[in-house]
C-alpha cells in the first residue's frame, strides 16, 4: 500500500463514521442532505491527497450515479430507514441504526472506488462509474460488514 493510499483509507474510514453520524439527524431528508455533504467533503480530501483537482458538481453527479449499484440495499436499508424516521420517536429509534449503517457503508465504498481510481492515475474527468460497478458493490459489502462488527478485511 502506498503512503497516499494509506492516508486516503484513513480519511475515508473517518468520513465513513461521520456519514453514519450525519444520518442520525432526526429530520427525514435533512439527514440525507447532510450525508451528501459529508461524502462530498470526503471526496474533496481524497482528491487533495492525490493532487487531483476537485470538481464539486462532478462529485455530486458521481455520488448520484453510483447509488444504482446498491439500489437493492438502498431499498432494504436506506429508504426503509428514512421512512421509519418519519414516525415520531419510535420510528427515529428504529430507523436510525439502519440508515447509519447504510450511509457509512456507502461512503466507504465511494471512497474506496476513488482511491483505486486515483491510485491508477485517474482523475474526475476520466472516471466512469459503470466500470467500477462490481468493485463498488464489493466495497459496499465490506463497509456493511465493518459497520455491523463482522470480520472485514480492510487495510490501514
């Protein structure tokens, strides 16, 4: 593992937990906006580690385009968690852990995909989400295992 990669993995691990925390905001949809902001900040930090110019609009588009890769999980975790949070008190308590796990795993996968892309010399301009679909799914599963305390083989 390169020095840059180790720094980037440490960065994404931190933002993974911040993303899960942002999802705990008890107001439906505000939580998702906060998670998106955390994910953009994570991408910005990773790009700075690799010396790649950050493009906020491109980052937003990439985050949106990758959600389809985990859509079954999004319905099982994210949407259900967000909808549960709409129910006063009980819903927030039930939906929060579900949303936190999903958002943390999604942030981990997003970060790992970009780390791999930048390690291979890529930039925001030549990133093609469709080409990383399977890797994204695998990293999402690793992130999910990390959030549930299951054994996950993660560097750094």
